[in-house]
C-alpha cells in the first residue's frame, strides 16, 4: 500500500513521505500525518530475534512507501552503527519491578539520537528523489537535546545547513556546552533571551513567512525542520516501542500478546505520540502514561479537556520538558476530531489567539488510552534517590519524572501490566540534580566537578565526550532577543528580504 501524508489544517494538502520530510512543517502551518496507518503483521516471535536495524527497516519501509528498500537500508545502516555505545541501540533493562527502555546510548546521550541519527540520511535521500538542488536549511528550536543531536547528525552533511535556537538560561550546563562547542562549517547555534515556547513560536512564524520563503528561494535555499514537527523525526521513534516489546518477549518477561504500559516523560508530545502510533499499528500497549514536570499543561489537558498555555512557566531540573505549547499534540487532536482539518485549525487558532482551547466531550472520550500526571521537583529528587538506594540504578531527572508518574499510575489503577519507563537521557547530562538527589546534599561544585563525582558515586563510566567538554573551544556565542531571531537567520544566510 502507498501511504501519503496530509496536513492537519488543510485536507487538500497531501504530499509523499519524502516531500513531507523535506518540508518539515506544512505550508499552511499544520503538521503532516499519514492518511492511514500501514497494515502490518507484527510477528513478535520473529521480531524478538531481529536486531534494532532490522526492526527499523521493517517499520520505516511500511511508513515511507516512496523510499525504495535499498534507500531505507542505506539510511538505517548509516544511522545505527558504532556511534551507539550499546550494540542493542535501545536496550530494555529490568530494575525492581520496572523495565527501563534506555534511549541514551547515542552520541549525545539523549533519546533524540534515535531519530536524529537517521533524519539527515532520510532528508538527503528525499532531496535526491525530488530533484531538489537547493541547500536545505534546518531551522529548529530546542529545549535542550534536539539541538545537539540535530547538529551532530547534520554537521558537514553536503547540501545542508543547520541553525539551532535555544533558551539562554533554560538548558543544563552540559547541554549548553554540547551545543556551543559543536563543530561543522554548516552549524549555527544562537541563544535566545526567552523560553523554549518563545523560540518555537518564532521558528514557526519564519516557516510561514512568505517574504522570507521567497528570499530563501532566490538564494537557492529552503527551510526544513529537525524537531518532532517533522514527520521524518517522529516515525523513527515508533521503532523503539516495537523493539522494546520484542525485547521483553525475547527476555521471557512477556508472553506474546501480553500488554505492557509505557510511561513517557513528555514535553513537546512527540515521544508519546510515537508510542500512540506504535499502538495503532499493533504493538500491545495498554496505557500511555503522559508524565509531566511542574509545567503540567498536558496533565490538565488530559484531566479536563482544556489546553491552556496561560500559566506560569517554570525552569526545572528536567529542562527538555519545560514547554507550555506541545506542538505534536496537534496531531493527536486531529485524530480525535476524526481527521477534521477545519476543526483542528480552529482549535489551533484559538490556542494562538486566546491562549487556550477546549475539546468536545466526544473527543475526550477517545483519550482513555492515556493517563496523565506530573512530578514536582521534590518528587523528582525523591524518585532518583529511592531508585538508586533500592536498585543502584541511576536515573536522569526526565526519567525520574516518568518513574514518579508511573508509580502514581500504579497506585491509582492497581494494574498488573508490565511497566516500561522510557529513559530519555544519561544522568551525565544533568549531574547536579542526580548527585544532589543521591547524596541528599546541595553541592557548591561546578558541573564538571559534579560529573566526576557522579562517576564515583554510581560507578557508571564517564563518557569521553563528556570528559572533553571542559576543554573544547566555544564556537558559537551569539545571543539575541526573541524578536531578533529572524534577523539572526537572515544574517547567517546572507539573505535580503527587502
């Protein structure tokens, strides 16, 4: 079957998979979704014997139907190689009664590596398929991890340029150092005097600015996105949910057909949406636990049906989730409306203009797959401390949010299903929170000293990539106000929009 992609805001805007990947964001401001889910026979007895690469080829071929098997094969083999420190790529480890799906064994120690290692291959292949000779300019806002992972993937890839905006005081020291020391002649990193939502909104506006689009075309350039608004970022994330279930079968922890629950630390809603899509294609997932930090706009949405971004913005120890506008929720909203682009656009316009929207009771009734709650900062620290004390397993703050909310779900539902907790980042990305939580003491040491202390405390080998961050030269120093972001882009690209 051939699967095409349509915009959540215009029923007539339909494109191929490769065109959707190239565009990133639909021209009408919407997000691309598959017109239908592929009809797959997921034989988990067979999949349990397959490598991550083999599972990835099987799933991606089903969604990216205008890519040849040879093209998919080349993309997967290029992406998932020795740059991952664990040959399993995304191992599932049992600690206590929980199963941790570890997605931090890639080059930047965060789950974004799983998708952003393959996106440059998908994008350059898509450009060739569509005879695109323009330079592809990746324009992205990051709440911490996407930026580094995207730059690592696109650094010095011919025919591409990447510009990343991040909130100046909204990421960890390690995250910032990873970005500002990034090499590659085609990489550009700019700090923004604002939060992630400010940066993300400005990036969306640039995608939809017709004068800017014309100036790019005149310069033989075009925008695309590397964050989860791009369907090419989202689809590879489905793979690790399929693979996780297959691993649990292989480990004898599940019988084929048993259901599992997954708890996902959630900010922009892409990671948990991938789990939702995995369930749609046949992965036996019962409940999807949407775990938020104190920026709990999604918790309120799932509990009340109202999405309201008009609230205090909190800087937390889990910065990749410090988000009040969860862009990927638009895709779920679209599905809840019965694929009604007019209704979806009206809700998104209300969010943009009024700062909130309310879904209908009929839409709310379709959310029974989801359970939502949030963890306070104190609860995050407590979860890190307790899990380490009980199992010697070290969680980063984002994983701790998912663990805390998973525990709340267990109390609320008295479930006997296996719980998979999505472990999205290495503890080495957030050493201060982890060390202070485990030791129970506030530390005056700097983050680099804390990294070494973390190694001593936990016995987890300190990666060389983290070790060298202290001495790597800073290559990116630009800081701009939110309203100067477009000017910064025009300057980087030598554009004239007059």
